[in-house]
């Protein structure tokens, strides 16, 4: 039997039946004939079968390393902030302590208020020269006239008897060896000039280059760069007075010399 198709360009070839089954088409590359291979089952995923397929492969992340610059900066800022806060808290605590406790914290300070309570009673005026056991003196009987202590800088020694009266009024008296280098003297001068209730003068026979006195306190140091000098002044100036903060420092003796001037016209106090 033969099947014919219309003629022309759309004509299909004539198929002649021979009574035999046509040969199977060759399978596509990589695909078993009839969809079967080996055991006859496909091992690959079948898209659309139950919505399942092979799990997607997770991308491998490549580490590029940490950026330590910002981390180091953050840590440094944190440490600085903590230091500032810590120092502020410490300073506030120190400022809240009684001045006597702050004075006791100064390394090397000698507190004669504890060592000799009789010495520091005050208000004991005597005329003429007075012998002092402590050199330079820090308290005890004194002349009725005080040494001017309005930030005065004396280039020659002054009388102990007048200086001790100034200490009673709350003055810090800084003394130094006459042979102290000029640059050291200049540094001491800068701490005194213009500062009420301080005064500076050379002093013969010191066992240390510099000695600081307040009423009942003394500190001796080796050079003008010692930070304890500023601490001594800050803590004891005015505070060490036993006559109160209004005790005068002006209208005092301004002359130098180690002999006390009796009968001076300065007010007594």
C-alpha cells in the first residue's frame, strides 16, 4: 500500500509499507535510548517532580582579612576617654579631701603641728632676736610686725622673726641657698611674683638647695623643677593660717636684713 501526498513543494515522500517495523531512531547524545540506561532508571534530578531538585551550591566566601586601622582608632579613643574620665574623678576626689589630708599626701613634707603642738599655738609676740630650733623656722614666737608677703621677692635674707609672723597669716615662704643657679632662682621667682601670701628670699646654711615653709609645715627639695613645690603652695597657701584668710599680708616690713625691726608702725596681728 502506498500513501501519496499533494504535489508541489509541500509534498511528502511516499511511504511504502514493507511489512517490517521501522528501525528505532538513534538516541540523542548523552541520553539513553528509550530514556533508560543501565538499570533502566534515570539518576538525575527531574525538574518539576514534586518541586524538588538538586540543592544549590553555597558560594564559597573568600576572607579579605580584618581592617585593623578603624579598630585600633576606636580602641585608642576609648582608652583616652576612660583616662580623661578617670582623671576627672580622681581630681574631684582629691579636691574634696580636707587640705590637711592633701598636705599629708605630699611626699617628704614634715608636719610640725603633729610633732610639736606647743610650737604652733601662735599669737606669741616677742621683741628682739629669737632663737629657733628649726631652720628655717616654721612657727613659734615672732615679732609683732610681719614681713610683707604680697608675692614679694627679696634678693637678700630677711629676719626670721618677721617671716614667722607672715607664716602665721597663711603665707608660704620659699627659701633657697644663695649659690642656687640663676635659672633655678628665676623659676622660683615665677611661682611667687604677684601671688598674695607668698614670698621668696635667700637663706644661709640650708641643708637642701630649696626649703618651703608654711605655719607648722616644711618641705625641702633639690631643685626648682620639683612638682611638689606647686603642690605645697596650692595646698598650704592661706589654708595654713591660724588667723583666718583675712589676715593681712600688705603693710608689712619690706626691708631686708636678719635683724628684727622692733617698734615698726605696721598693725599688729
